């Protein structure tokens, strides 16, 4: 027991370090810098104008904002992020209007504010909008860690001890299990494991194995036994996907929080939309309309008036507040009514502490992408659970940790990892993958999954030639070795990023050669291509080159070609994936390429063709890449850059 408390205390301290580092980075980039510096760091739009206002859900003002200066400049704004409008006039310094970004399109965004009225200073002009620090998430994680640490003689104490491996997880015998004919044997095994679990069960889903499909079916079957479930994930994108899939199955689902994707299905299933569709909501609207009328009447009095007028104004304001309070009470009743009847509530991990649902408890809580979530965030929904189902893959991307000290201390180690390593038989690994050719799968299979993965017959030998005979047979995998070519890496931004322009040029020439005979317009479902690079400087170079190449730019315009980091491709797939490894130096330094889980994600995005371009002399200093080069040689997928240049007619 002492060891558990010690570990929990350690996690709490690491979380504090992460919060301090996150805040320090934010202050460095934002509060201590000028507007111009914040713009350059992607944290600010200035100047902006408000192009439209409307009353949104919960009677809060929603504003549409368009930026005037620095149009199309790179920025870090995204849906779901906190932001605040500010004024740059001398009289309004420090004035702010906070909210959450709902939609984002090029130079326009919509901000759902926290106010029912816009402040007067909005009309004075010189407006900008800043990204703001997300203190609330840290606060909720701290509260959850405190609850878990102090839990005694409760279900939370039992779950804590089981997830930490101090007590064995209990499973009931399930002799009456009926397999789902639409699922494979390992998927059915995972669902049977969930149905038998008293405390915790894990779906371990390697790339392309149908983790989301299995999770949705597990949720549907659990609903046959339980009245209301909570389904969560660390990212808005994952929550949105699950919400859409459950809604498509006819589940009564409510999405708490702001969806990152704006679709009719998602918007319909938000709590705010459900409230507005409720039979009693008309009464709320009428009460608020009446309150507004009384408020306007009160505001018509001049500033200099006598006692009688003051009393009249006071009475009108009190009546306005009374009508608003009555409207709030009815809306609270509607919310309770909806949440009482709902089958599934979906939200992010932090969103599970939302004020409208924080009082609820659940027989089962499902956490998707649990291997990408910080442990303290996972405890937020678990504090309200009787049973926990985790889904994810700890061999893919870990959670993002900004503090180097916190990362070294172990904050990157997730609750998913701890449970899967400390508990026997809680996890079932999905073993059949439906995404990629067997040669693309095999290296990751050997390195991360003990050779247990199998390629389904529908993808086993499906390379580009099987897709279209104009492509040559074989070579679903290629490693283009640039060793000895003198393609040396270059550092940018004081060593913060690295690029290798010559390697990038070779990669793009190879891609053009590969698809030179292929016409996407002739295909109803054309090939989709991804280019991955580990460094921002290399991505920027590749994007610029694609922009100036008419054929490749056309593919990009049609959304058939995407360039990005490994993280941006997480959870996605492409028919063809090219990876630029970038690092090439005499010291054998490969930087964060040594995070092999990141490479596992990159390599397993490809369905029909995987091409990796890199310098073996640098890469093979690491055993993982030494094994990879040996693997490509064993399947005749190794090609030197010199050989490729002959094929491409590039003078050496």
C-alpha cells in the first residue's frame, strides 16, 4: 500500500513539473512578448475584425472573427482550444473576452464566448485574439489524483489497487458467450474478455486491426446489460469518431464539449443541440426574451434621474434576473431529463469533469486511445466508474510531455502500460490486420508484437501492381540508402530543427517516377499518398517543393497528397507512404528518431507501398534501424541511392 501511495505522489509531482514547464513555455511565447512576437510564434491573430455575432447554445454569444494582418501566416490555433479576444486601445489594456474555438477556416474562426453580452470595448476597434493557457485541465487532473490517493474503503480504492497491480483483476466465467459473426476470432476474444471482466479489461489494438470497430461492438453489447455508459478519449477527434459511429448504430448518445469536426451528426448529438430540441425549450426561449425586454426597459433610463426612476430601474432589473433564473431552472431540468434517458455520454477525459455531468457515476467507463493519455487524465473518469475498459496500443505514439524532467521521471508511462504489464490476462491483442501488405507489416510485427500479427487475405499480397497492373510487381517496401552521397543534414533555428534538402529532392523525384503513368482521374477511388518527415524544417522544405511542382501540387490540391509529421498521420492510413529520415552526420546522431514507437506509427500508415529514404551509415548506429536495413535486404527491398539515380536518369 505504501508503494502505491509513493507512486501516486511521484506522478502528482511530475504533473506539477509538466504544468510549470507548460506555463513557462506559454509565458515565454505569449504574455512576455509583443503582439508581433506572439504572431510570429503562431499564438496571436492581430488585427482582427468581428464579422458576425449570434446567440449560441446556453444563450452565450458566438462571434465570427476574421484576421486582417498576416493573412495565411502559420499559427497554432485549432478547434477546441481556449482563446481570448483582447483590445489594443490605451483605454482598454487588459480587457479580455474568453471562449473556445468552435470552427477554423484559413483566416476565419468562430469563438463560443462565456458571456451573454459583448462588452462595450469591443466597439472601440484594434482587436486581436490570443491562444490562452489551459489551466483547467491541470486543475481537474490534480483533483483526480487527490481523490485516487485519498480513496479508502471504496470502489475507487479497489480499482486503483487493481490498475496498479497490487490486487488481481477478477473475471467471471462466461460460458454463454455468443461470438459476433462479423468479427474475427481475436476481436471476439477481446469482447468476451470485456464481458467477463469485473474490474478492468484492455483491448490492445496494433495498427489496422480494427480496434475502433471492436470497441464500438463492445459498447453496444455492454448496453444490453447496463443503462448508461461513459465513453472517453484524450483527443476530441477520437471522441467525435466514436460519437458518430455509435449514433450510426442508433444509440442515444450525447456529446459533451465542443466537437472538433463540424458535422450534422455531431452537432445534433451535442448536449446544447439536444436541449434546444427538447419539448420544454420553447418556454426557456420565451422567458429569456421577456428578460431581455425588461433589461432593455431598465437601460432606457437616463443616468441622472430621481429616486422614483431609480426604484423603477431596480425593479425592472430584478424582474429581468427573475425571468433568467426561471429559464436557468427549466434548462437544468431539461439537462437532467436528457442525461437520465441517455445511453452513452461521450467526452474527452478532462471533459468528464464538466459541471453538467460531474455528479454522475457509471457502471462502465470506456477509455479509447488510453496509451496516448497522461495517467492523471485517465483518473478523471475512473473516479466515477465501477469498471474500466481501456483500448489502445502502447507500441505507438506516447502522450505528449513538454517537460524533459517530467518525461525522464516517467510521466510518459501511461496507466495503460502499467496495467498491461502488472496484470495477467486483462489484455487481449487483436491479431488480424486489414490495412497493409504482409511485407509492410512484418518488420513492425517482429519488433513490437512478437510476430503475432497476421495480414488478412484481403491485404496479404495487395501491392500497387495488384491495384493497377501499370505498376511493377513486388517491392511493397523499399529502403533507399543515401550513404556515401554526401546528403548531409542542415540545422535550422539554432538547432531546434533539421532538414536534408537533397534527400527530400531525391524522395520527390522517386515519387514522381513511381506515379508517372498513373492518372487518378481514371479511378473512382484514386490512390492517396502521404509524405512523412520527423522534422518541421524538412516538412517546410517538402511543402515548398510540392507547391512549385505542378503535378504534385495538383495531387495536393485534390487532397490525394499529404505532407506532415508522424503525429499528424496517427490513426490514418495512405495507399503509398514515403518517409524522409533526414539525419545524416558523421557522429551517428539520430536525435528523436530513437523513439522507435514513433517510427512504428510512420511505417504502418502504408497500405500498398512503403518507401523510406535515409542514410544507413547514420541510422544503423541504432539497433532498431540496423535490424530494419537487414530486413529490407532479406526481402530484396534494399536499393542504394546510386542505383535509384540511374533509374531516374539523375547525373551522379
